[in-house]
């Protein structure tokens, strides 16, 4: 699970989308057939093909009483960059101009978001058929904290494991629980937003 700030809510056509701020690198980037992840917390994750990353945010920090899941990201592929701190529109990793403008280019000068000194940078691309944003019938994000509590993960344990004075850190779910959470969200999300549903709706 990857904890990040509360999402911005945008209504576009018949959809309500919870997403990263438009004022920087949008990560994870949802407005694409395949969700993208290149920056936030990526060096703290193993990120293997088939891995399920749950992006979550709390109602308050650090002592949250809700954990809202805004992205179920099933890793389909891992694409290493030739230059960790530079990307061009022509690079085959880049899906299209929209993703370049809102996701990839923010690593370039003069933005210099998340610069690397020695590490190799890569972009994760999600499975377009298995990755989605789960919402209830009221177009609200689903609180997964009660489910995690019912599986034996106490709220205080999660707060201690995820939050710190220096910021949040990813939390690896116990063996098998990730699949249970995936199926819980798949079964309980009345609305599932897939990348193909919103790829052409970026404001």
C-alpha cells in the first residue's frame, strides 16, 4: 500500500475522478489506458510484474480513521529509462503527448522533480484490464480500513507502520492479503474507473 496526500476530486462528463494535483508530475497518472507510475515512493518498492500496488490516503494525518483507496495498480510492465533525469516526447516509453506533458516531462530541467544521482529510473505501466479506481454507488472512494481491521491489521499498527514525522512510507501487506483486498475492492466497487474510461478526459 502506498500512502499519499488526499486526492483532488474532478467531475468530467459523467465521471468523478480522484487524482493527483495538476500542479506538477501527476503520479500515479490515471488519465491513460495504462496507469503510470514513475516517481512517488518508487525507490521504496520492489515492483515486480504482477504485483498489486494499492494507492491510499487518509482522512487525517498521521492518526487516520479512514484509508481511502483511489487506485488499484496491477503492474504489467517495467520500463527502464536511458537517462534517469531526462525524457523526450519521442522516447518509445512515452505513450503520447498528453502523458508527456502531465507525467514524464517533470523530471526534465527546469522542473527537476525527483532527481536521481545513481539509481536507474523506470516507469511502471499497469494492466489496463485489472487496474481501476474503485468507488461506491455515490461516486466516493472506498474506505478499506474496516476490511483490514477484519483481517487482523489494527489501525494503530497501520498508523505506526505507514506514517512518520518525515513523511509516509509504503506498507507491504501480509502474504495473501493483497489478493484478498483486490477481490474485496473488485466485488464491492459499484463503480470501477479504468484508464480507457478517462484517457481522453483530462481537463
